[in-house]
C-alpha cells in the first residue's frame, strides 16, 4: 500500500496570500484544502488564520503533517519574510522538513496542468516600481529567470521567442499574450508539485533562500542624513 504524506503549503510572494494542504501518494498531488486572501500589505495578519482554516477543512491536525512547502518568491521583501518565517516556524515546532520552491515555478506547474501540452510559457507577476517578475518555460522546464524587468524591456527581450501562453497577474501578463485563467498566484498543488521529487525521496531540504532580486522597498535611514 502506498504511503500518503500530508503537506502544508504556503506562499506570500504576491498580493494573494495562500495556504493549503495536499496529500501526496503514488507520485501524485491531491488538494485537500486551499484558502486564499488578497491582502497586499497584511500578510502577517492573515497567514496563520488561513493555515488553521486549511488544516480544519482538510480534516487534519498539525501532528498529521509530514512536510511543509514554502514559496520563496520572487516577491516583495516584507511579504516573503512573513511566509518563509511562518513556514520555517511550523517546521521547527513540529520537526518537519521545510522545502523552499520558486513561486513562479509553482504558477507554471498550475498553468501546465490547466493547459496540457503548452510548451512556450511566460510567467509574469507584479514586482511594483513599474516592474515585473518573470520566468520563461519550455516543455514545463524553466529556461530563463527568475528575473525582474520593466515590462517594455521584457517585451523586447521575448519578441522573437515563441510563447504559447502567459500565466500570472492578469494586469501585467495580458500585454504578453493569452493569459491562462486562475494563475495569478501559486496554489497548493503547484507548490507541492515543484517540491514533489524531494518530498517523495525524503530528501534533506536546503536552506530557505528568499528570491528578493533587488533591495527592499524600505531601507534603514542613515543617521544624520535628511530625508
């Protein structure tokens, strides 16, 4: 009989805070519960509540968890810190492995699942400061990125590259092509799918490394310097 592993997944790389629970068995990922809340600057206020709601809906207790998966961005400095710290805290308290994954890879996994056979895929999300985070995929594999760029510069960079579909934030993705609906943020299946080989193998996770890609929006003021 196949062993089923219960996995908690969280992501705070976009304005949509995500928490969910999935079951992994026979190399497949099945969603048990998913909770989302759009709160661009209040990740810390909602994430724990979403996790508890997801556990309740999935009918599992914290002690039933076998692993945690955390989206590590790219994303804004403060938001990523909340998700990574919360995921690491759960793992530390419960003695669980915590796997960090690229959030754009999780969106891509969701997109490929929604549109089987898609080959040239571009994932685009809001990076603020009139920029976007991006990654490009071919046959489901990342071939460029993650990176951050101005939309005009990215459009020039991919002008001669075949892109079948675009995933991510509709406002920022639409200028690049036909957008796959429902991919504005990672979901639990996408997050766990990216980490699936390590979860199945019981691999020792590496350090959680946030993908900021640039300096934080808020910087410490230098003493004596006027604002």
